[in-house]
């Protein structure tokens, strides 16, 4: 296959394996304007699967960056009535939703932290319209990447500038388990079956907490609830539930921890892109489930603002297990996008929980934010404690011991 044929196979993978578009369904698309050439390819693959309509809205961050220099913070953050109106009717009618993200790690370098935070607060607030629908109506959703020249030249060291974007496409195909000859549906079904087997094996241990330690200083205990399942075996799914993959690529098995049960210190192992700006060498100290101290030099104010975003922003909403020696980690590239970097190592997320299981009550966190940060290291050790008090190695030297 040539490059254009491979891009089409990638588009089909997103539409069929990721969203699993249903006959007559509307597909809402948020597409980064820098990757606009890929959007019609994706839309056509959705129509081939029977989509009733593909509605595309482009995210124009360069224009938002300019506007932020001349508008007030409150104006930048405000979600206009028309922004609700252009999404909500489709979601009420059962639409699914995809973000086709591009990355320009340098775009916000010369923007103040206040303006950058305001821009991304607005973007995230609009995305919350879709997130709410996905939780309440159980509609499919997906986040996926589209390589751009700016992104490729930033992260691929030693690659000639005019070849970087194509090389990043090739790397992305590999991370998404797409090659010239494979049946991607079968490949992903087998991959998901392996993940489900491992997730169900964790659930069968009936763990009540996880204790993370690493040589970088991480010493953190995360409490789990009876509803904190890593697999789907114990989850109650609606009769009309459509199976989908929310992230492509993905390597994680994950759950929602007990909101009030996180104690100790954890340090990030990869950079975090927050409000379009890179934050490195940071950590958090938790007491009673909540961040009580941000451990950072540069970027500390941004992180402190993050955990104050609302009353629940400083609590955990996700803990995810990813082997350090995963394909993304072994590529030895830092991608500066959470979607890919979080699948290179174990990670946690501040803010909104993955599940809104009513049986869990207030033990599952809710927040306007959900921010993943990576904590996995080559020597990470995770010990699980079972209901009957036994200790079980879950991770040894960065990888699953189960």
C-alpha cells in the first residue's frame, strides 16, 4: 500500500474499530485545522459504514491564540449559546463523537499562562458537552491523532524536516497495529481479548488498594472500591450499548479509584502538556484523597491552578496500568500529547472519574477536568492488597507480574 492507502486504512480503523459507527448514526467530528486534509478521508469511511451524517467542526487554535491577546479572560472562557446549539441536538439524537487531534508543541510558547489556560478552559468546556452525552446516553466516543508537520519536526530528532511528517504517519500506523496486510478488525479484537483477560484477572483478586513505589521517590497508596473494576465483567451495560475503543492507540487497563483513598507522594515520569505548555519534573502529595501540595519548580503555578479548578479537581478520577515495555514506550519517543504518552506507562488522572456508577455514590470523583499524567518507570513496583489482607505483586520492574 502507498501512503494514501494506509491513511485510508487508518481512517477505516478509527471509524470501524474506534467509534464502531452504526447505520444511520450521526458522527460529530472535532478536527484540528492543521490536519484538515485527513478529515474528508475519515468522513468518507464513516459514510461507507452507513453513517447518516458526518458533522465537522474545526479547532483553530492559532486563531484562538490571536483572539486571546485582545479579549478578556472571561470572554475567552465563555461557551456561547451557539456552541451548545451546534452539538446538543445531534447528541440528543444519539450521535457519536470523535476528536482528531493535531499537535504543535511550540504554539503556546509565547502566550501567557493566563491566556493559555483560558483558551484550553474554553476548549475543554465545549468538549464537556460531548462528555456529558457519552456518560448519560452511553454514546461512542474516540480520541485519535493526525500527524502534522509541526508536531513531527518537534518530536522526531534526526529526521529531515521534509520527511518528518511521513515518518510520523508510519510510526502512528505501527502504534495502532495497522500494517499493509492485516485485518485491523480481527487484530484489534484479539488485542482487546488479551487486555480483557488481564483486566478480569486483576478483578478476580478483589483488590482494595494499590501501593506504587519507584526509585524516583514515588510512594503512593490508591484505595479501590467494590465498583472499581478494570474489566467489563462486573459492569452493568445498557441493552443498546455499542462496543467501541475510546482511544487509538491504547495499551491501558484502567478503573476509577476511591475518591477519598489516595495517600502519599507520586512523581511524573513524562512531560505533561497543560494548556498548550509543557510541564516537566513535577509531582503531587496526597492526603485523604486530595492533592495538598504540588511538587514542582517551573510550571508550579499552572499545576496549582489546575487542582483548584473546582472543588474536586485535586482528587483522582482514574488509575491506569500500562506496562513500561509497551510498544509506545519502546518507540523511545516523547510525543507531547497525553493520548499517546499515557499509553507508554502507568498513569493517573486528576478530576472526573471514568464511571458515574450510582452505586458508588460520592466515592467516585466528579469534576470539570480529567487530566492524565504519567508515572510509570522501569523499576515501578505495584503491590495490591486483597479483601482478605493478602499482598500480591501486580507490577514488578515496570511490567505486569500477573
